C-alpha cells in the first residue's frame, strides 16, 4: 500500500496524467482527427504486414528446402 509522500506523489502524477489526457482529447477534437479511422488504417497496415511476412517466410522456406531450385 502506498502511504505518506509516495501516496501524495502518486495522486499528483495521476491528476497530471488525467489533465494531460483531457488536453490531448481536446487537441484531437479541435484538429478533426478521427481515432476510429486512424485505428482502421493501423489495423489494415498491420494485417498487410503480417500477410507480407508470411508470404516471404513461405518463399524462404521453399528456397531452403530446395536450394537447387
């Protein structure tokens, strides 16, 4: 359990974090950033990267299995 000065420091840090998060959300809204659209892009890129890696890995495995190919 956090007590004394540690508790005060923790509460201050939490309050600062909450305040900064509020500022970030305000900035996002002010600048018209749509987080769901951004997440969709990240998910698509992640999926494509995984597919590319899988394809490259399969090709490499085939080359290793048949080096004279």
